[in-house]
C-alpha cells in the first residue's frame, strides 16, 4: 500500500482528542463483536460517504449511474440536510467522502459543502471524472480546502479511455488535472492531494506503463490502479483483466469465475463507516448502490438514533452470522481482510 507522508500528516492534523477517543471506542466494540458474535457498537462513524448527486455525464458500463439503471430516484443533496448531519456528528467524524454514485461536480453547491466541512476541520475527499474542472472551478476547489481529489483516468489514449468511460473526453480529464495542479501551486496550497485512479479492465490494461509515465509528467501526487467490480462475472466477462493481480475474480477449470476473496463473517466497515444517499437514506456501505438496505433516513431522524438502532444492530448481527446470505456482500472485496 502506497502511503504519502504529506497526505498522512494532513489527515493526522484533523485528529482531535475527541475523534481519537471515538475511534478507540469504535474499534474496541468491533473487536468485542467479532469475539462474541453479538453486535456491540460504541461511538459514531470515523468515516462517512455522502452522495452529492446520482446524476452523471458519462455512461460507464459497470456503473448504475452510467447505465441509468437505478430503481431509486435521481436527485441532489439538500445543503441544509448536509449541514444538519455534520452539525450532529462532525466533532467525532475524521474523514468525509463527497462521493457515492454520480458525478459530484454536477451539484452546484458541492464546494460550499466542502468548505463547511473544512471549517469543522474534517478531512475531505471526492472522486470525479474531471470533466467540470474548469479554471475557475479548479481555483474554487483549492480554496475550499478539499484534502484529497481522486480523478478517474482509465486510459492513456482517447480510444482506450472511451472504451469504458463512454461519452467521455480524455482531453477534459487532462485539462482538469492541469487546472487543479496550477491553482494548487499558485495558491501555495498543500491540498488537494491529487490522485489519478486507473480502473483496470481488459481494454486498458496494456496502458498501465504509459499511465505511470503520464502521471509523473503531469505531476500528480499519486497514480493508483483499482480492480473493477464486474456484476456478471461468473460466466466470464470481456472487462475482466488478463493480468491476475488486477482482477477481483479467479478463473476455474470449467471456464467460470469466482470471487478471489473468502467471504468472512465480519465487516469492519459496518462499525467505522456508512453511506448517506442524496435524499438522506443511511445504507451500510458503497456496495449497496441501489439502496436496498435502508437503515434509516436522516431527513426524519437524528443520525445517532439510526446508527444505534435495532435495525442497524440486526444488520450487523447478520454480518456476523450469515454474511453469505446478504446479496451486496457476495461481490465484495472487503471479505478477505483479516484483522489481528
């Protein structure tokens, strides 16, 4: 795992005593739950993903936003609802991700919300396709105090890029990157930490060496390679990479595929983080893209009541006893993590 000292120090600078105590309570309650098989939850989330919008300008083939295949409605996060949530749990929250599904920069108040979180000294991150990072928006992004920006760049050439990022333009991604880096330098800002994320699929895996060179040439802080979640993988799929290290799936002798990771009866995410959709629904994690497991709604309830509710406890109990029966867990890369 690549660790950047400057980015790590930036995150560490946000860790107040109250946040550290909260993290201790969360971790110890997770350890106790694993040992006893009964969910025990103390503290509040260390990390939270909140969805600015489900709308997206691209048509990526393994993404519900791109496929326009959601059964839940498309919309954008109400700024006042966001502030209410942050006012309630912001003093214990260490890490806030402005992303779930959709393109965050399609929300007109995105950077206002980032600034609100920055003022509460919360580490902030987002993930973008960079098509909306004009010179002015890039400047405002740096001024907002955003700590981390993940830019999806899934090809070193337009032909390869658009094979997965349907209707996308690589030139806009490169221009957006340049704009962010320019203003970061001009404003003498340490942030955002700029990451190029390359989602490895069969059509682009041959360009991995080239994207590494491009990352150095452009001066991004980090280039990372992410394995792709494939929905229909069992019978094989044209997107599954041929390079084993970049695939979540292993071929079987009969020509079918299986998930590499063993599905353990536990999940750290259910104790330290969660996701809130644009309309306030609390769902367990980022694998519940269509919000099938709604555990509460922050539009109607305080977040703390939801986090400690009987319904949430019941879901955590299922994870500890029969996780293989939960549909969203069956294609999850978290299953193979072993905690000491």
